[in-house]
C-alpha cells in the first residue's frame, strides 16, 4: 500500500508512467529529479504519510524502495 501511494506521487510529480516505477527505480537517475524535485517530493511524502524526513536521512533515500522502507519504519 505504501509503495502504491509513493508510485502514484512519483508518477504525478515526474509525469512518468506508474508501471515503469519499481522499488529499484532511482529517483534522481531514472526519474531525472534534481535537489528541488527531491525536496518537493519529500514534502509531499511528509504530508501524505504524516512522517518527518530528517535532513540527515535524505541522502540515503535514493531509490523508491529505500523511500518506501523509510516511510514504513517511521510512520
């Protein structure tokens, strides 16, 4: 369920096909996200899942799977 919501957010923000987004998708490399895009995404994630993403954790959230795990562990 978390993955589906994250995939939906990513597809909308990056105008990508939802089916092309997997747990292995790299947010920067595969979706073309720059630092501002990542910031916007994390704000959406915080709103959607009521989770606070610590600044020091942002660097480790490079793939969709890492982001999903972070949400599951911190919400």
